[in-house]
């Protein structure tokens, strides 16, 4: 990747895009912030993430909001050499990272080993506080829910607040989307008909301010599925144009697809407002849709791990000269904020005096 490095004192408060990928050239995970969302990609800042994966490959990105990124280390590497890296001794470590300050902190360890987790990061604008929610599963059922508030620097159990009929979560479709004060994941309720497992897909929500779990309906075209071992599509929740959006990849085999459809919820919380905006079919297929740029073009990852822009009208592809493992690409909106930086410094200073492990640039 060759371009001009922007000064870390850049005070542009407009929406920027942060991209993570595993570079084949440098053999490591790379984070960058790009300041022009109209696809020039010539002006960017290389970020130094102080948290590293234990296996030397990738950290799992839980999500980001208001300049803070939540990361975790699964301890599982890429499928190379005929196998996978073993899991880390649990509980799984969880990190918060503020790229604009170059600082991170490790949350106090929580939970048991060998259990599947759903994680989410959100921001409570009323109390100016970041919260991490941790949902632990055992034998397919929720076994515990914990909430970490950054201002308190501690976990507390959600306990008896857990409601009956809590949905299951699709662990293959877990990336969160934070919008309208809520964290969103793809979940489902399962029933059995004629010997087959039928799922009613839903959007599982967590209201960060009120600490209440809820559900939203999916678009009708995607709400029901018969679960089969060889399902050849993928779903992902994202935020496009500040609205909750859903991507369905199909006509291929995971993780390589020939088509994706994108719905947007135009009025938050109203199921009837789901609108299918795009159906895109790039030549030679693709692996992932990362963003819809302000000029109407799509930011895509090709099957061979190249970052490109795609014009859905002309179907023209512009190669952006960024290469990596196709499964490693992740993109999210990032907005620098001096107010956020000061607030984070204040909270981090309070938190670092207790048990959480803190890291920072010298």
C-alpha cells in the first residue's frame, strides 16, 4: 500500500472509514483510517494497534462506535497447514481500543472456558458511557449475561432480568451493528416441522442506555429458513448511511458469492420500512461488501483478496491496490472527536487505577 500518511493531529470530524486486513506483503494485521469516502484512498493514516493476536494472525473485531473499537482474541488461526490453532485458555480476553489516542485497555476476565460467546459494544449518550455486553451460551442455551460499563470498570450480572424465550444467535453471522442506541445481532427462534429444523430469523437488539433486550423483524424475504448443513448463503448486519441495513449474499458457496442484496430500515423499529435498495452482481464474484460510498459506489473484497470499488450502474471495477486475505477485511465508520478523546482520557485515567490492564504508546 503506497499513499500519503496523514498527520495524527488531523481534526477532520467528518465520517471516515477504518479498514482492517491481513497483509500478505507484510505478514501481519493492518489497520488504516481513510479520510476520503469517495474512493480516492490516497489520503490515509496507518494505525498502530497495541493489542496483538496470540496466534500472530487476526484479532476478532466485535464492533466500534464513537471512536472506540472492541476487540477479542479467539486464539484460533487461519486454516493453514491442515489445521487450526488451539483455543486460548478461557475466559476469552476482551480489549477496548481508542485509535485516535493510541491506547487500549484489557477488560477484567470474566466467565468460563469452552463456552460460546456473543459480544457487543455500544455507547450510552445519556451517561456518556461505553458498555460491553457478554452473552454466554452452554448447550445451545443462554447460561449467563454480563455487562461491563467503562465508567465503573467492572462487570455486573444481568441476572434475573433475563427474559423467557431469549433467542439463539447465529454464530456464523455475528458481526454487530450499533445504531440508534442499540446493538444488533442476527438471531433466530427454532421449531421443528416434518423432521426439519425451521428457523424464524430476527434482529436481536440490546438498548445500551436502558439495558433492555428486544427483537426486530427481518425483511419478509429473509425471515424464514430451513436449516441445512450445506446452506449456500450468508447474512450480515451493517450500518449504511446511519441506518440499520442487512446484506444477504447468495448464488455461490461461502465465503465466495456472485450476488448480494441489500435492505435498509428506513424508519427504525418499523418492520414495514425495510426496503430492498440494491442487488449487485459483480463480474467474477466477490467475497464481501464493506461499504456504500457517498458517490454511490460499493467497496468490495474480491475472491482473491483485493479491495476494489464497484459501480452498480456501469459495473465498472476500480482496483484500489490493497491486497490481503479475503476473510480478514473489515470496515466500519470512524469519526474522530476531541470531546470523545477528552472523555476517554478522563474515564481511562479513573479505570487504570483499578484492576484492568492498560496499555499505551510511550
